[in-house]
C-alpha cells in the first residue's frame, strides 16, 4: 500500500504535467491564431492597396500622378478631379450615370422576374425536356460572354434596337438569365416540399404557392440574384461598346474610356471616375448585405 507521501508526490507531478500541457496547448492555439491574422492582414493589404492607390491618384493633380515620391502625406490633394468629371461637357457624366442606373435596375428586375418563374418550374415540376433545359443553361455558362456579342448584335439590329437602352437591357437579360435560373433553382430546392403540400391542402393554387410561400422563403436567393444581375449590367463594357455609338447613350464603363486618348491617358480623371462608379454599387451591396450573406449559405446545401 502506497504511503500518503508518495500519493501526494504523484498527484503533484500529475498536476504539474497537466498544467504544462494546457499551457503548451494554449500557446499553440495563440500561435495558430496569430499566423491566421497575419495571413488575413497580408491578403487584406493586397486587396485594399489598389483601391487606396486609385483614391490617392484621384486626389492628385495631373502633374503629380507620376511623382516618384512615396510619401502620401506630402502631396497636394484636392477634389478638383471629381468636380471636373461631374461637370465636364455640361454634366455628361451624370447622363451616363442615369443610363447605367436605368439599365442596371431594369435588367436586374426583369432578369429576377423571369428567372424566378423558370427556376420554380425546374425545381418543382417534372416535364419533358426538363433535364435537357438545365443542361443547356449550364452549357451556355461554359462559353465566354464575348462569343455572344455577334449573334446578339444581329438579333438586336434586326429588332431595330441598336444604340438604345432597351436593346442593351435585352442583351444583358439574355446574358444573365441562364446563371440566374440555375442560382434560384438551388434556393427553391432548399424549401421543404411539405410547406408547399400544406399550402395546397389549405386551398392555395400553384400561383399562390409561388407568390406567397416560395418567393418569401427564397428572398435571400432573390437578393443574391438581383445583385448579380445588377453588377453584370453595371460593369459590362464589351456589349455596350459594340451596341452604343452616341455619347448621350453611353453607360459609365464606356464613358470612362473617353479619358483614354491616342497619345496620353488622363489617369487622375479615370481614377476619379472609377471611384464615382464604385459608390452606387457599394451602396446597393450594403443595403442587400444581410440578405446576400444569408443567401450565399442557404443555396449551397439541400435541407
């Protein structure tokens, strides 16, 4: 039988070992956490540095853009570039802003309206050609959007909609609709069928199920799709450049190209215009952020 002295000694050694193991485990956790923070800071710097550089360039004068000085606090900064961009040519930039807003908002609304109905049908109904239709939508996404410019150009020209806002909206809807259908179908698939069956038993029609049950439950997915369609139309350049030839019909991505000349580029004005173009999209994202974050996770799995 062990004496109390030996038992006390072994207990003391075991306690010291346990404390040491816990200390080493906590140190390891802190080291991993510190490493993760360092990695996040590095990637955050890589992501934010171009934006900060554009903002600094937008606040500089033309002669200071290519200055070799790295001291950002010693420059002569002003908002003259922003004022010039907004007031040049009788405020043509504001006309481009209005065109972009109209095109982006209408594209997003039309695209979501059409895609939600199609996605609901693909999600809930079984009909001939259903799988082939989904495969076709996925197949379209495999090709770069530039390939669609020529056929879209001939279609829009045959409809007499070249150099018009309505023609550009039609082209953007055609480009964004397949991906929107696929995305919204994933959200509708997550809604339990028992809710739909209960609603039908209570007397709702299919249209009532779609508008009163499915659409509210899929609101996060609708927000994600709406933002996707809005950004697609807001940032698009190639199709707008091909279809528009009058300055009054330009969108912001085409308008910003006017600061690029044959022998020089007005980087200070381009940077100012770039900041102004980013702000509306940032506001839309902030407004839809809770729904977008929720929607990005809900559409990923089936419940």
